[in-house]
């Protein structure tokens, strides 16, 4: 095999919970590194992700100015970590705010994913983040991203805001177009019917995991409006999500590898992912 020292690309790994995203992404990054590539693996939940917004809050120009006028000392601390977007200020690492408790709570209340923000604002700032990444000159190296291309948009647009599927599709298509120059590709892991997979995942993870994911998918947005309840409601949402995401794949203009992970051993999945990525990397 030829060395991958000058190879570049963005590999986005997606799939439902329990499909093996983290294991696959970690294995891929290690394989790339072992074969001479500069690989950067970004697991789910990284606050410093190149395009995503974990622990990031959105403040309007007016809100940002009001903090400056009312509490200059706190504003200077914020300003050191703030990033300006059109009409907005992004405050990163909000889990580490050194601010008066009331102000910190207010800022966290404007979280990009879970705070008091509209679906339109959420979509606009995420799209701008991807556009900014895409506008940079591509460098040698391979980015391996988990969850940020399909899972997070589906959670925001559907689970939280119950937006039309067409709006979600257009948003995800726009994300792919924004980073076209960085050679993006998609690995989608499909574990089949979600119920047995989710039961297995729930048995392996701490109790608090279900205490978080069930309300998220049943007590707001799509689930609330359709009366979903409990674990069965969570499974129903995930069955809908699986169908939605598989349909979405056919509408994306980028190299895509779809694997039914319940039909082959993990070693075979890893080999197929390696071959697919190697085929689509560019120098």
C-alpha cells in the first residue's frame, strides 16, 4: 500500500446510536495514522470541533452590547473567547465560564443546540460555520468527524424543532456543498431495526443515558407533537429517524458508503471502510 502522507479529505461517520460510529471512526483514524497520514479524529461532543457547536452559545449584537454596558469586567472575559458572526456573537466553552452565576446561566440558556434559539438561527449559524471551514485552503491531512453531518442536524431539525424534512434535507445538502473543496465523504453505518440495538446500548451505558435521551426525543418537537412516551416512544422515533436518514443518503452529492453492520463481522466493516476511504482520498 502506498503511503498517505499527502492525502487529504473529510470522512464523516454517521448512524444511529449503537451502530458503531465511535469504534469505526477511532479504528479509521488509527489505520490512517499507521499508513502515514496525518489524521485528526473528532469524537462526538468535542467543544473545539472545527465546524460543530458543543458548549457554544449564541448572543445577538444587542445582548452582547448590553453585557458590555452593564458589566464591563465580565464582558472582557467573554470578549476573550467570543467570535463574531453576522449579527451574532458565539461564546465557546460555556461549560467553563468564569462569570457571575446569573450571567453564566443566562448565556448557557442561549446554547446553540439546547437553548432559547430559533430553528432558523440555529441553521444559519451552523451553515456559516461550515462555510467558513470550507473557505479555508485545504491542507494535507484527513479529518474524521462523528455525528455532526447528519445526526446533529436531525436531532435539531426534527427531534427538537419538528421542522419539515425538506428543510433538513436542504440544510444537510448545504453543509456538504460548503466543504466540497475539502474532499468530503460519508460512511453510514446501519445496524438494522433500532429496538434490539437500543436495548443493548441501554444495558451497557449508565442509567442517566436513558434519562436524557428519552425526554429529548419524546417531550419536545417531533415526539411531543406525536404523543411519543417512554422507551417505546424513543424506539418509535429512532425507527422514523432510520428511514429518514436512509432516504436522505440518496439525496446527497458526495461519495457514500452504506454498510449494514448487523450482516457482517466488525473486522469486515473496518476493511470496507479502509478501502472506501483510501479510494476517495486525494493528494
